[in-house]
C-alpha cells in the first residue's frame, strides 16, 4: 500500500505536471496587463508556484510512520512481528533458519535486524526473503538484506521484472525517480500456489494481483496453545491514487485482476489476520491487549471478512466512478 504520497497534480487536477510547465505560467498572455501590474503578477505567481512546488515535494515524502520503531513480539507459535509502526515484517522461525517477509525501505533494515535480535534470533539466520509486493515500501531493502544475510530471494513471477529493475518496470511508478531503489536479483521465481518450505514451515504464495501485477498474499498454518491457526498475510487490496482501472495501456487487465484478487481473498480460510501494513488489521489497537492468558486479538476471522468486504466495495466504487467519467 502507498499512503500519503500525493503529488499536487493528483490533488488538484489540471495543475501543470512539470516544473518547466510551472515556470511557463506567468508568461501567459503578458500583453493583457500594464507593466507594473505585470511585474506584480509575475512576482506573486512565482511565490505561489514556489509554495506549490515545495508542497508537492513534501507530499512526495514517505509516511514518517514507516520508519518509526514498533515493539517486536510473538504473534503465535513460530510467527513474529518484526516490522515498524507503518510497515509490516514477519519472521517465521524454524530449526533450519528463518523466513523473513518484506524488506521495507533501506532505512528500515537496521530496525528489522534489531527486532529479530530482540526476539532472540540471529539476523544472519535469515535463509529466505519474501515480499508482499514489488513497491519500494516493501522491497527497497532487499538488496541490502541479501548482502547482509545471504538469504535466498523468492518473488512472484509478475513482480520479478519490477524487483530486478529497482522499480523501473512498475506499471505506475516506473518513471518516478523518487520511488526507485537498488535492484535485487531474484533467486527463485514463484508461481501462484507455490510452496516455500524450510525446517517444517510451509508458506503458500497466492497470486492476488491488481495493486501490483505479482502482488502476493501469504498463507501458513501456525500451531499455538494446542490449536492450529490459519494465517493470512494480505498483499494489498488498495487502489492507489492515480491508478487507471480502465484503458490502462501498461496494465490492460488491471480491473479483472483486482476482481480475481478479491475472489481469492474471499476463498482463503483465515483465523490470524495480518497484512503488508499494520493499518490493514489494526496492529496498534490489538498489540496492547497481547498479554499472557488474554485472548489473542490477532485471531480475528470476522475482522478479515469485514476488511475484504470493505476493500472490495472501495474498488467497485472507484471502478464505477472511472467507468462513468470515461463515457
Ligand atoms: Zn503498495
């Protein structure tokens, strides 16, 4: 998911899209005004444009919660939360080493390492690295983590070109330099339904496309307190600002893919509801209640169903809006 990253053009339709276009504005129809008035308009409009450009670059910054530390904790069984406040990472521990889901921004790598060590595990024991989807807030740190741990990087087929080009092959953000990152070599290409196995742990990769072409929802079973729980880690169901759901030349089947994604999410049995961002499943609300002997609020099958229903409704509303305005 991408939150709070808006350019002024997305917020105010009709705004010029490049800085050179911006600087062309004051020169429009210069003979319509007297000379001092022209001077004043020129100065005022330049001030306004500078303010807009500054606001634009502020809007392009990442959400500060993404790099804000969050306590590491055991969710259930051998599954741990090792992410920040805004970006979710999961560690699946096994006797033969560990599986890490998501690498986040490069700036998050030391936070992830510290969280893993706080839980009593070694960062270097990370044998497999997986991601939720190929957006910089989930995969920009992958090259660094591979280098530091030697982990095997496994990515869903349709996200591989994006990961290996450092974001340049992304259908939406490929030409936006601020969202590019160090490319990372994928060691194993995953396909829908593939299993990732290590030391008795089995994770299943479900292709849930739309948000990215290879967006992946991970499922696994976790044994805890004499019970086995179905875990779902949602890839992302969000339609980002600026996404074209119809007549999208760089992703023609995007709307069908979103619909397929919702059908897949609705078909998955879920006890423990997780996702690529803590906001999906109420990380901050649920975490303080996690005490010995108390009910584990992360076991939330109803919350999962509600989330999927709401997100599907949001998608359908946006699709209807875009269909109407295309007519
Ligand atoms: Zn995303």
